[in-house]
C-alpha cells in the first residue's frame, strides 16, 4: 500500500511524569477506528491507571516509508543471567562492539541508565568502540517510532512464533522495533531487556546477526531495563540517525526465518559455515 493511504497511530499513557504504556501502529484508513478502539483498553487496563493518554493519528502521505523483512530470529539456550549476559557480550563482540562498551552498557541498564537512576523511556546511543554515550537527552533517550508489521506479515509471524513456543506480544513487538533499528544508518547492533519485572528475556540484534534472543538477560523481579543502540560514531551523522529512528516510517512486510533454540556453540558453528 502506498504511504498516501497509510496512517501512523501512536498511543502514550502516563501518570504524572511516569510513562505507563505505549504502542505503535501503521494502518490503512479503514482500520483506524478498530485499531484506536483496541489501544484504549491497553492504555487503561494496566495495573497502574494512567491519568493521561494521548493517541496521535498521523497521515504518512508525502513521508518516506521503508519496507523491511523481519530479522531472522533465534533463541540461545542459557541457564541464568550471568550466562545470558556473557554470551550476549560475546555476540556483540563478533559484530564490533568492544567488551568495554558491552559491559558498560549492561552495567548502566542494570543500574537504571537515566541520571535519576530510573530506566529511560527511550534508548541510549553508545559508541561501539569507546562506550561514550551520544544521545542528547540522557533521561529520556531516543525513541524508535513509526513502525509496525503489515497485516499479512503479523498474522504469519504470530503463527510462526507460536510454533516455537513464543506467544508473548512482547516478542512480536520487539522484533519489529529491532528490525527497524537494525536498518538505521550507522547502527552496529542493539541490546535490550525489558523493564517489566516479570519478563526476563532480552536480545541482541543487528542486520547481520538477526534477532538473537536470550531467555535470561535479567533476574525475575528486577524492574530495571532498557535499550542500547551501538553506533560507529566517527562515521555517522547522529542527527540523521535520530531522524530515521524517530520520524521515518518503517513497515515490516515479511515474516522472520525462525530457528529453534540452540546453544552458543551451535550458534557460532553455524554462523562460521
Ligand atoms: N524506542 C527506544 N527505546 C525503547 C522503546 C522505543 N520505542 N520502547 C521501550 N524502550 C526502552 C525503554 O528504556 C524501556 O524501558 C525498555 O526499552 C524496555 O521496553 O521475547 O518488552 O517495552 O524476544 O519493556 C525483549 C525480549 C522484550 C522479547 C523487550 O521492552 C522477546 C520489551 P519494553
Ligand atoms: Mg516496558
């Protein structure tokens, strides 16, 4: 579908200055009412009732729209957080994120990467080599926005993920976000784990690696989470990257190749072939 007939719908709910929930959709004109109606219970239904919810409906007419195939998805078998983070750091290393940067990113996510000590609303942007933080606002970070699955691709993806036991909405949403981010100008890789205390899985992703999931990147009960976008800062225009992440629309139009759960050794053996 041409961008002329598509709309970006964004929902954000908050209580005081605390972010409660958010959602991103890109849909055709005839789906707007249904999609908005579906976002309202999502905003209001959280444990913590928001005092303000903003829903934006924006035409993508005249704006650029990238069509992308979802990153290939694989889950790495890990027994605990230590193993998860250790393997995540090794995989980041394979695409050029220095050990120093990977460890610093993980330490900051664990601590709460915002200066206030909370989790950020958006992501850190970090130099893959030096670990220097480059985002302009360290409290908020950079929010990837204006992305979604096409209708056909999301149905197919949901079925494929269910077949390998992945039924949580977080996986489908994170895969779309990671696919958009991985195609950003100057992105080396992404690292993420949730700030939901009950959700321990996380991932590292890049255009070359695909989406590599880890069942444990943090301990259950821990409410500190976040995202880090690693970049090659000497080579990139940071403002162009932020514009891509926040403003340019991306529609994920093809489902991922889904691989069964494997060990780190199998992972490295397979990728070497
Ligand atoms: N752009 C940049 N950063 C974001 C965005 C965004 N649109 N949304 C959230 N973040 C940051 C923010 O710091 C959050 O605290 C953090 O990421 C985590 O967000 O099974 O659910 O929505 O494969 O809690 C990953 C594993 C789940 C999924 C990630 O993230 C799987 C997740 P959450
Ligand atoms: Mg969250």
